C-alpha cells in the first residue's frame, strides 16, 4: 500500500485536470497568440482558466496573469513592483518565515541596497498585526507576506495587516504568497486591498508548470523578463496551455467541491491529532488553529530524514519540509521558536482531498512501529 501524505509539496492531478491537459495537447494545440482559429481555441482555454481563478478570488478575470507557477509569480510580483517604485522608497518589508521563492528575492534586494525589514513570530509562535504596522513607514514600497506557512500551516494575520497598512500608506504595494491558503481560506484581494496575489496549480490538483498572479487593475509592475508580450508583457513567452488548461479544470473542481474538501482536511487533521496525542514521545508542532491540510510533528531523538526513510520503507510518504535542508536546521522553524531537537526531528504530514481515514490509521500505525524500533536503536 502507498500512502501519500506530502500534498503540500504537490498533489495528484485530478481526472478533470488530466483530461483537460490532454485535450489541450492533442486537439487544441494552437499557439494562443496565433490569429487563426486554432490560436483562438487555445486563447479560449487561457480565458477559461483566468475565469476559474477569478471566480475563486471574486475579481475580474482580466486581473489574472498566467505564469509557470508560484515561484514565477512571486518573482514577478516582488521584483516587478519594486522596480516600478524605484523612486518612491528604499525599504521593503517581509517575514522571517517565507518560502525561498519570496525570501531569496529579498536577499537580492538587500544586496541591491534596499533596507529589508523582516517581521517574525513572537515567542508564542504567532504573528501580530501590530508588528507589521511598526515595520512599515513612508519609505516602504512593498510588503510581502505569506497567507499560510508551508511548514507548519500557521495562518498569518493578513486580514488585519493589509487593511491597516493600506489605510496608512495607500501607495505601498502589498503582495501575498497565497500558495498554501488559496481556496482553503475565504479571500478576496479586492475586498482586502491586496495588490498582488500568487498561487500555484500543482498544489491544488492541477499539473506542474502553471500558476497565476493577481495584479490589481492599475498597479504598475515592470517586467522581469522580456519577450513577445504575452500576458500583457508581465510574463512573456508562449503560455503552457496544457498545464494551464489543467489548472483551470482543477480550480473549477475545487470550487465546486470546496466544502467537502475542507471537511476532509479537518477530519483527517482531527483524527491524526487524536492518534498522536496517545503516542508517547510525539509532539505536535502545528498550531491548533492552523490551516487543516498541514500537520507538523516531531519525535525528538529521531532525525527527520531517518524517520522519513523508515516510513518510506512502509510505503508512507511524508516530508521533512525544509526541516533539515543540507544538514542545517530549518531557518523557518527556528523563526517559529521551536526547540532545536524538535526541528531536527520535524515531519510534515499534509492531506489531500482524497486522504482516507484508513490511510491516517495506517500512517499512525507505521509511525508507532518505526518510532518504537528507531527509538530503541537510538537509545541502544
Ligand atoms: N510559496 C509557498 C508558500 C510554497 O509552499 C511553494 C511550493 N512549495 C511555493 C511558493 C512555490 O510554488 P511553485 O512550486 O508553484 O513554484
């Protein structure tokens, strides 16, 4: 039996998305920029995906730009907005717990002479809106924060931060990396005053290689790449129509089944929490009020990678997240003030819409067995 519990890394493509992607490859294979009928058919697919995303964001579909994924969207949003504001200020604000596709952009901006302020969680592992308000000032040109942390599931207080920041500094651009929160939390960029919002198709049952960026109407974003002017020159290059077709079908499926999908995340999360609480030596790192598709846990004393591979032997796939990339402790989990021993042994379990109760029981049984065995080996 194979039990895939690494849905934060990527999801299995749903049948609707696979079908749409194949159709785009073998039937509607024209270039969306071509002026003939085949081009128009491909262009229609792009429009369909824009509309599917816009329906989930309650915005106009002309605000949705199609990209190669959230890494692409984050780069375009951050660099594009900062470049467009080059003369307006030299300070940018972000958090200490961003995904590398955001964090690395800020490292580059810092090297280019920008003052980067990074807001972190307090000792209780929570973010406070006041800390963001303290960080922004009249020199700030961009605030970029994630919606949901991809390692712990912690929900950031963007709903309080954005309106408050925008009230004081209307010209400041606000970007949200929405990858782990999109469709999982109610969200409308227009209602909140968000200028830029990134999302990814492959985290939501679509194929890899497609994502999107919401750009508020009228917001100036300078291109970071130059080419044939596709996506209003914001993301030039022939669009990945098959992946985009798949993303559109997947987003439609998610929209139609949203309540049931969320219910499954919540049920599996509660089930696993209850099972883990009965297991000595296991601690839960995710907050109780986190996004329910993620549950991060530790078995102190057993390193993440040892545990991950022992579970893999039993057909169970989880993630150490970036818990111990290249042997270093995860900077993100450190930023959340987790003790070193828990970081060293952190495992991220993430559920899909189809994760079954039996799979969670089987995971818990495998974890219990592996923990007993490895625990004995570690102690011995
Ligand atoms: N941001 C967050 C919060 C993520 O979890 C991920 C994916 N791990 C990304 C950005 C990057 O997304 P993509 O794989 O579509 O480039």
